[in-house]
C-alpha cells in the first residue's frame, strides 16, 4: 500500500483540512509513512496569506525534484489556498507536480492522484465554489482527545491586505444541529476538548440571519456531558457581541481565553485595512471581557509595516499593546499579496523600516508576556496534558499541557502520574515569555480523553504507523 506525508502551512482551518486529507488517503488505501522511510506521496496543504509560505512551498518542491526524476511512481500534490490562487502557475514552475487541487474540492484528491498515475500527466482541478461542506469527509485526527469542529467556511469581510475571501469564498454556515451532532459524536469517541473554527467564527449565523447564533452555540456546547473544554478561533472585533462574553463567562467548559486579531492600533491604518472597528472599540471589548472574566487571557495578531503606516501610526500600536497587556501576540511584517487592494497602495514601507518596527514590537510584547506569566507564579492551574509539545530535549520526566487560558506549561512528571488527555492541577514555579514551568501534579483527573489516547496509541502501535499525521519534519530522509 502506498505511503504518504502531509505538509501543512497556515491557519487552524488548514490544519483541520489536513486531517481530512489524511482521512481521505487512509480511506483510499494509503498508509502513513514510517519514520526513516521514503513516502510514496507528499501532499502540501498551502497558505496564501504571506509570501514566505510561497517561498517555502517552492523550496520544498525543488528539494523533491530529484526524487521525482529518479522515481516516476513517487507523487506530489499541492492543495490549499495557494493552489486555489495560483492554479496552473504551480505546474508551470514545477511541472513534475502530479496534482493541484483547491480549497473547495479536497474530496477529489484520491481520484486526481489515480488519474495522474494512469494518464501520466499532471491534473489540475480547482472548483470556484464549495459543493459539499467538508465536515462530510473522513478525518484522521492528530489527537485522540482534542478536535477541531468547523462551524463555517469562507469570509464576507473585505480586509484590503487579505486574499483569503477570494480563495475560500463567501461565508457558509453549518446548521447548529449538524455541529452539535459532530460535537457529541466526538465526545463519545473520547474527545474532551473541541475548538470551534471559522474564518470569522463569531459571524456564525449570518447565513440564516441570527446575530445571536454563536453565543447560542457556545451555550449548547456547555450542556454536553464529558466535554471538558471549549475554545474558538478566530473572532472578528466587528461581530463581537456582549452575548458571547456572557456565554463565555457563564459556561464552565468555555475556556477564559480570547484570541482576537487587532492588526493595528492606529485608527488611520485600521481604516486603510478596512477593518470596520477602531482602537477604542477594540479596547472596549477587552474591558468588557476582563470585567466578566478577570482571569481571562487575551492574545492577538498584529501586522506592522502596512502601506502608509507612519511612525505615529506605529506608536499608536505600541501604546495600545502596552495598554491591552496581551498574554501573547503573533506579530507579522506586512506581506504584499498580488490581487489585494493593499498591494496596489502607495507608500509601501521599506523592508528595513518594517523589520525595525517588528523587532521593537516583538521585544515589547515579549516583556509584557513574561510579566503577565509571572503573575501566575505560586498559583495552581489546571492543564490538559498534551505530551511533549514544543520540547526537543526528550526529557521524559517533563510533560506539557495547556492551561485553561491557553498558556503552554511544562511540568514535572517524574512520578509518571499524568498521561496525555488527563487534566492535572499543578503549581507554577517559573515563568518565561512563551511558557510557564510547574512542579509535579497536585491532583490528576483521569479522563475519557486519557483513556482514548491510551487506546489510540496502542492501536497505532499495533499497526506500526506514526502517531498523528506524518509530515516532512517527522521523516529523517526523503
């Protein structure tokens, strides 16, 4: 049976799509590639938001070219947003790619691979609109106890820097009954944490004219027995309403963590970005969230170097960051994307200026993150144990987990009392900008998630395949 790896770039929606790609391939008779092996198929699930994702793809394609030349049976497929955007251009730059498929026809991949093999010719199939909601496709999840659940696909916003709405299409919402059926089925399988996903998740309900639909969805999730944690990614400030804050505060299993993109602290830049809110509105939301949930952690996305951003505009961003006290901020240098209004704007910012602003903002936010994390020293936090996330020293006496407010935490597991999927209480002893460190578990709550993980590991070992979805990084040799 042919083996595969999936290489994913981009957002959580892409990660979830990659789980569907893996599920489709397993259903079609493929198996996951073993470590130290050469896969028969490499699938790239791409992103189009920033230029470095393009460069990374073509760099990896060049790396695979010699293998393709020496082994015609080896196949390469490219999907995702960049495939939707560039279409035939990928084959022109890398004619040895077997399949190019878009964001709307993931389900076609196995058929396209077989057609490319039989016809000995590249296959390009890009649908311009979604035919079936991707939730109908099989999934190979990367975790036994955590899962993504899509509530919508597409986006109705017109941010001038973003090409995603052109590639994912207008927003399409799933019926709440379908979403809740999937949530309950996942919990029955041992999942104890779900993350609701949408390009603009809190706009859920726009399809059927109910602005309160997302808050209702959170409250329905709160009623599911055995569902320990509910998260959502990523809301838009324009659509963030008080009933969502109320649902978060009242629902014990909806986690006190809000990731809400800011993009800029300058009203002038926000207007140029067509973000439809201003700094005061954004800060007002944070104030309401913290009033309802004093211990909530708030994270964000920020772009520096947007066309026309002056020193004063950047200073506004710095001021807002200092005022907001984000627990973490994902900062990016503006990346010009052909086809977006921002790409044609005057006053593009020089690379060295952009880099300088990025470094300044990153340094300030790292100091804030460390300071915010230090407030937890001496406190007890509950973690969902994930394993060895982010650690490369293979210290088996330390494990990782995420706190309720999503802080990455390393803790002492010398006694081997905790396993992935369990909920543990630990006392924080040290803090850094990007993680906190805790002692041994004070209390361990064995969960269905831990039971599911134990069974999942055993089943995967019996089949002698890698845990989760294998990627290029998981294989030492291609």
